[in-house]
């Protein structure tokens, strides 16, 4: 099993769509639209998002999305996904270890029950999120103090809200 960085738009989009389809039947129409929008946006190279993919003999097992940082801000482990068939194989652990190795100041938001999982990888500074029941974890004290500033798309290159609304409408008409 190895971790690679997906760099090309098509590669990034295909791997995220593969995982979205992996759980397609378990998602609501809104969740499907959100996954498709996420795949579209994060596949664009100009977002600066890092997409790490875990593969085994050419088969995609999972991916991690790391949102970019601005000067003086932390990188956020925004999304960690392991395909249904590969869960329990250590794929998520491999991806998180690679993210921690690459970035000095790494943050994430997670449900409180996942805190012990992420503590194994060096997330040692924790605080409550201000807008929900999640916890914000960081790998360093300084990283915990740094703001998280996502810089996804510069300007108005993509209107995610409008695109997602169109996807939801297409799903509604199809069902």
C-alpha cells in the first residue's frame, strides 16, 4: 500500500468521484450533491488543495484532502475517506501519518469520539468548536493558536452554492 499525491485535475476528480459512488446508495440527495460539488471544486488545481490517495496495486483505497494555508495559518485535514471494502486495513492511519509528516501545523475538526484515534498521530492540543459539538485538534500548541483560513477558489471562479442547488434539483427530477 502506498500514498501518492494526486496532482492532475482529472486524476483528483476521478478518485473523489470513485469514493462518492462507493457510498452513493447510503446518501441523501443533498449529501450526494455535496460530494459531487466537493469533488468538482477540490479537483481544480488552482484551489491549492492537496489530495493524498492511498493505493494498492492500482486500486484506490482512500484519500485525504488537506486545505491550503495562507501565510501564518494552519493546514486543515479537511476530509479523510476510506472506501468501504478497505476499512480496518490501516488506510486512514497511513493517510493521516503522511499528512502529519508533510505539514508542521496541522488542524482538524472531528466528533469527540474520534479524539483518541487522532491522538495516536500527534494531535495533542484540543478545544471545542464554537459552532457545533465537534472538537478542533492540532498537532502543536502554535498550530492551535494559528487561525485556519481556507483559501479554496480565488475570486468568483466557482459558485458552489449555485452548482449544488442545480445538482439537488437534477437529483429531485431523476427520482
